């Protein structure tokens, strides 16, 4: 049955046409002495690359090994060392390029060796994405954009595919763009904003290590640097892609109107967050309690809200505006020292004049109880129905909750001190009086 190519769809005709061109090219290479010489040079270049890489790789590994050092130079050496797997394909690419220049000077043709050179470059790109890149986003870009581009370049089709993508225009209202521009925008934008995210994380880590700065000031500087980095990344992306920023004036006006009406709360929370960071009255690590009953440790402060983590593992999102417009109790500010008290009672036959000294000495033995601003203070609180009521006040750094059990520890110390001094802790006694004659039931 004869195959009728003209009756097939256009895509089938295109594929068959490329196949025929490839077959004719392969036949011309097989029958050409120049092609065989280029095949030989490809093999020589690859073997030379293998031998040179085996000699260089151990030496380079020793030179780039920083040991246990954590300096900037050591980090740079580790960064360069991770690219050693590219040594073989890149050497093969360089040696093949040298061979290509020799072949073209002799035969005035180098299609075979040029194809081999592009294949070695494709292998280098594939090794880069598969073995070296570890970031999930960059690996995604490499797998679906960089490797396909390298494959098209190796096959010599990248210009054809680029022209086809550029000719495919996508209309979007009054705007239109071609698919090639869209792919470039996604690739370039992804890389630029990944670099922005990486730069932001590095600068944030550096700022957080500056312990001489107040925590709130560190947060403020980190947020300002984050905003600056991504603003610069946006401007660079717009400049690279040739987008006129004046065209965004209408969009910025619409955003301004939105802020004036529908985004008032977001704007208010953003400004409140800036005020919080400037004043430093509440920052990451503080234990706070709001009028609404929300209480927890601030674990993160965003542009819109603060994240509180309770001791039972729950996260509470509190808008920044609540820290400005309501009463906030900060248990961790001003040195983070807090006062607590532990109540107890003794029996009425106790010499109560000796109790304060005994209890204060016992509580002072706790390693977390402070002598400043005040040492433990045992006070007489009243005369109860069953015993004499006391309470000991003590100061500690931190909150009596979660991992800290200050009051519980102090009560254990009080119990042991009273027991060692033969002081009795009373329990309720009730006296029942019966009047009248008691009668028993006859059996």
C-alpha cells in the first residue's frame, strides 16, 4: 500500500520532511571522507578529554577542598567544587572546538564535528541540571526549559523553533505577545526572582547575626532590604524584557484607588507593622497577651500580621493593627523578668515567725529564681478556716508555662522544706454535733 504524504496532516508532513532531510544528511556523512575524518577527530577529542579529566579532577578536588573552614573563601571554593562533574563534557567541547577549526581550515566543512560539539554541550547542560542543581525551582527550570533548549541547539533546530514560536502571537485584549517572548519572560523572571529570594535570605541571615542591634531594628532592616531587593528585581526584569514602565502608570493609579477603598485594612496593617518594628515594643521572641485573649510567643512578623505560637502548638494570626489600637501586655520586654507567687498554708500549731526564713531559703535554691530585682519574699496572707495562709513571691526570666514549670518547682521546694522542719500542711476538719436521743433499730 503506497503512503500518500499529501493527504496527511501538516504536522505529519513536517515530521516526515525533517526525517527525510536527516536521512539524506546521514547518507552524505557516511559517503564523505571529510565526514569520516571528523568522526575520528570527535573520538580523539573525547578520549583526550577523558585522559585530561582523570589527571585534573583529583588535583582540583584537593585544591578546592576547604576542610572545616567556614570563611567566605571556603564557601567560594565549595561552590566551585560542585561543578567538577562538568569537567569531562566541557573539556570534550573545548577539544572538539579546536578540532572543528582544524577541519574547517582543511576541508572548508565541519558539520559533523560541529554536531558533536553541540552534543557535548548538551551533555554538560544535562549533567548540570541532573547532578549539580539542587534548588527545586532551578531544577524545574532546567528540566523543562534549559535541557529542551540544549537539545534543540544540538539538533540545529533552535532557530527554526524560535522562529515558529515568535510567529505564534497570543492576543490579550488590546495587548498581544508571541510565545517566544512569553517563554523568555518566564525563564528570565524566574531566575531573577530566584536570585532575589536567595539574596534576601542571605542578607536576612547576615542582619539577624548582628546582635548589637535591637531585635525590632533587625526586623525593620530585614524588611526594608527585602522590599528593596524585589523592587530592583522587578525593575531589572522590566528593563530586560523591554517593557515600558510608563505603561504601568494606569495600573499604579488603579492600585492607589484600591488602597483608598477596598484595601484600607491591608494598608493600615502594613503601616502598623512598620510602626511596631520602629518602636520595638513587640518583636519576634516576645511573649504577649492582647485584650482579646490571644496570648503566645511572636514567632514571625509579616507585612500584614504577627504570628503567635501558643504553648499547645497552635498558631494565632493577629493583625498588626491590633497591637497599635488595643492594650498589649508584653511579658518578655524590659529584661523579660516576671514575678510569680506560690500560695501555701501551715497548721495553727506552727511557729509562724520561722516560716518566712525557711521558705525564702528553700525557694532561693532554685537555679532560675532571681535575686534581682527582688529575692524570694514569703508573706503572711491571712488566717483561714483550716490553717494560716502564706504566699511566696519570686522573680524569674521567662513565662511560667510551656517548658517552664516555675510555680510547680517552687511548690515542690516548699513541700520538702516544710516536711524537713516538721511543719504540717493542714487539711480541712469538720466537727459534727448531734443533739437529741440516739435510737437504734431493733433486730
